[in-house]
C-alpha cells in the first residue's frame, strides 16, 4: 500500500440486505469529527454514509466526561444514535494520579485523588439516567496501558460503573485488555447487570464459553479479520449466534484489507461478512441475529 493510501477512506462496501447496528463507535474521534467542534452536518454525513450500506444505527460510546456528554447530546439529536457514558479504564487513573505526559486528549492534568474520581463518577451517574443513554461504558480493566500504580483506581471505577448500570437498568459495556480473569472475577463479585457486553471481544474460545454460560454479549470488531487473529475467530466460532454483536470501534481496528486507514461505521459490512464466514452462516442470517441482539442488549 502506498503511504498516501492511508489517508484515503476505504471504498463503500456492497450494502447489507438486512440492516444492522454498529454496537460501538467513537464518532467524536473520527479525523473529520473533532470533539466539540463537529458541525452536526458532519455527524449526519457519517450516519448517512453508514445507512447507505445498511448500518442504520450506531452506539456512540463515551470514554471520559467530555466524550460522554457529547455522546448523550448526539444521541438526543439523532434518532439513529444511542449513547453510552463512562470513564474509560485508563481515564480513572489519570483523574486520581494525574497525567503529566498529557497522553489523553485533555492534555496534562494534575492529580485529583479519590475525590476527583468520585465527582466524575457522580457526573456519569447523572448522564446514565437520561433516556437516550442506553449503556454505561466503556468501563472495565486495561493492564496494557495502566501499570500496577493505577490498578486500584481502575478497579474502584469499574465496580462503581457496574453499580450505576444496575441501578439505572442500562447495559454495561466492558473494555477488557489483558485483564480477562480479573474482569470476570469482578463481574462475579459485584453481580453483572442483566445486559453485559464485552466490547471488542479479545478472549479465546474457552473464555467465550464462560461468557456464553453467563449470558454476556460478545461484540467483535475489525481485528477479527487480521491474519494473526485465529484465537478470536475460534472464539467467534463457539460464541452463540444470539449473543454476538458487531462493531467498528471506529476510528480504530479497521478491518482487512484496509488496516492502517481510519475506520468508520460504514465499514461494518466488511467485518460482518468475515464473521458470517467464520460462523458458517449466510450474511443475511448473521445480520438478522446481530440486529436483534444489539437492540436487546441496549434496550432500544
């Protein structure tokens, strides 16, 4: 691929015959849609492009307070958008311990301690009560980016999000990166909400069987198409069709053969067709199941 191709959006895929939802996207992070500065027409263009290929619904996911407010506002303004709100697992340690490197989009931050995390969780709780907010997430644990010093803040935040989701009867959207055993343990200890979604499912087939037994939804992203992702495909193969969702996690995890370019909801058909092949289902059969599953998971 020539270097300039990375800035060229992938072409529109052939439309799906059965409309589906992108169960996890970050419209506020797409290159052309900067947080807070996006004209509504630009969001509408992204939604129209997705709808033109049969992706008629998106779940816009919050990762911090600003993004969660943006998700709630965007869902209020667009019938095709449902929101989830949360502090990402990597956001909680930044709030408590500070972020001197300014890695997150808020830039460098001073340590706020537990009081600052409590205040942020209170704000998420208030957003979660809104009717167009359908889920609490993405929350969970991330041992890839956050070291041992941040684990206590992550776990406290995760447990609080579980409680918020249950109290408001909203879906729980989980980010689980290199933390499978602890995520499953905390869900057992706290008692998982009735509807729990493992976003960008990253476990193996054995974990998929554990999730299926518990009734957790497993949402697969474009990385299921990557050459080195056979364990993910093995997990998808054993995941019950009634618990499978599809997502972009846009602008990340663009499916092959477009890896390296920005992802967007209109590329869902590429991933869904690859998933149907893994599961030995027709495209229409998987799309029908995924559409029903996503509506059930997020209560719309």
